[in-house]
């Protein structure tokens, strides 16, 4: 093996190690997101429940009935 081949092999090994570390970090980040997903989905569900309750209160409050509010509530109802 010539000197240049050794240098190339060392450089390739260094790049391989860098890529391996980057992949390990990515896997760790993805595992963390997947592990936390149920809690995050529950949080979104709770927020949607809260928004639904707010929308119901707005609908039940005559003083808040305006054309703009009506349009917003109609758009929200179309998505549920």
C-alpha cells in the first residue's frame, strides 16, 4: 500500500465515522420524537377540545354574534 492509499483509507474511515455519528444522532432524535408522540397527540386533542368549548360558548353568547364570527364558526364547523 502506498502512502497515498493509506491517506485515502484514513480519510475514508474518518468520513465513515462522521456519517455513523450523524446517523446515530438522527436515530436518537427520531426515537425521542416517536416516544413523545402520544403525549403530543394528547396535548393537541386537549387543545382542540378547548377550542371546541370556546366555539360553543361564543355561539351561545348573543353579544358575540357578528357576521365575522358567524363566518369563522361556519368554517370551523365545516372542518369537524
